[in-house]
């Protein structure tokens, strides 16, 4: 990402800019729903940006459904198969990717039902959440946030990567044992290149971004 130019912005203005872009966009698969991915580590304010974006879209009269990948973790017996602090398992084994495809993305394919499951598994109680399905009407927008979203071929019409420098990530990450997983993500997926826009979030009070059309 050396040489990338960033423009200072507030989170509220960022959400408005993304909402304005989405309000005139059409689904790339020719279906009825737009899909947005807000990719970033837990140290980045992905959930907060998702909430601001949803608010901005609803103000434009758009139906929105927000899904956090934290609600689609696999059971503890599978997550911790190689121990509770294995960075490789954290990278490619903690999130139930198949469930996200089945319960979140497949219903929004062309001709789909629009019935999306908000979450599947409660990692604290280690049991199914049993949450009811939510129906996203045609023209609605799905917003998914969480780490390691890129590289799975999720059909995002807009992908935004919340980027932290290695130093900032180390400083703001509570579970230091996960840091090698994010280094692996940078190396194998290169999310800054895969995303449509990158937001620099080293200082959450002063974000900056590349804009859309870079």
C-alpha cells in the first residue's frame, strides 16, 4: 500500500459517502439485493461503521440488514481443536464460512427468498442462537462486517477494508496471539488490493480513506 493517497474523513461522512454510492448502484449478479463487506480486525470499528452505514441508507429509504461474522463462529469443539490460541485456526477455522454462504448469501442470489439468518451461534454459551430469519425485501442492502472477509469469493458489490498498520494493530489488539493470523491475511489475501476502498484506522478518532474509484 506504499504510495497510496488517503483523504481525511469522519466516520459519519464516510458512511454518507458509501451510502450515496450504494443508493445508485446495481447488484453485480443481476439480482435484487446489494451486498456490502466491511472487512477489518476486531481492533477496527467495523461494527460501528456498519451501524452508521445502515442508518445513512435507511435515511434514504433503503431496507438494510446488518450481519456480524461474530454470530457465525463455529462451535468451541471445532474452534479450539488445536488449542485456544492457534493463529492458523483463528484465520481459517473459526468462522463458519459454509453457514454464511448458506444462510446469508444464498437467499440473496437471483431468485432467492431474501430470508437471511442474523446469527447462528452464541460463542459465549456455545450453543445455537435460534434467532428468527429476517426478510430483506427486493432493493434491500446486506451489510456484513468482520475480519478475514475477503478471499472467500463472497459476492460483495462493495468491499471496504479497514486497515491498521502493524504497530497500531499490535497496540490495539487485546489477544496478541491473533497477530500472526492478520499478518498471514495481509500476505495471502492482500485485502488492501482486493477491496474497493481502504480506510486507514490507526487512530479511530481520525480516519482517512482512499475514496472509491482509486
